C-alpha cells in the first residue's frame, strides 16, 4: 500500500493540473450602449470564471478599451450587477466615460488598465 500512495498523489496532482487547464476562461463579446451624456451600459458574458470578481475584472478591461477607442482616458463605475446562469456569467454594468479624471472612488485610468489587462491576458474588446 505504501507504493500506491505516491502514485495516487502524483495522479491527483496531474488531475488538478489538467482541471486547471480545462477551466481557462472564455471571454464573450461586449456591446456598449450609449445611455445619454457620458453614461454607457455594457453587457458582458464569460464562461469559466471562478467568481463574480473575475467577471468584474473583465468588465473593467472592456470599459478601459472602449474609453480609449472614444479618445477618453478615464472611466468611473456607476454600478455592476453580476449573475451566473447555466455556467455563463453575465455582467450588466454602467460606467461614465470622460476625457478627464472623474470625481469618485471607483475610477479607471484607461491606459493603465489596458496595459494591465494585456499583461494578464484579458481582452479589452
């Protein structure tokens, strides 16, 4: 029995490594919708997320990329609602996008965020 325990431990480690590879996130698209003034709504989908925080990170990357496309360097989160349905995570978010740093605590510097997203392999569009 002493000989089978290390083999089982090695197999368990291999299975853990394989399951980590299988759980790689799949990022869905995101279509921004203008809501008037500087407000934009984003509906983002993602499969394989480990939780709502990971989905919110993806939303941040999408918003930062969109802000740069609009020649605006900053964004501020107004609200984000995240839910999971049948293995698909859905984030419904509203952000203000502006060329100057907005007031508030949940602001995003778009250039910094896009660089961070690229480094972590999270798409921005």
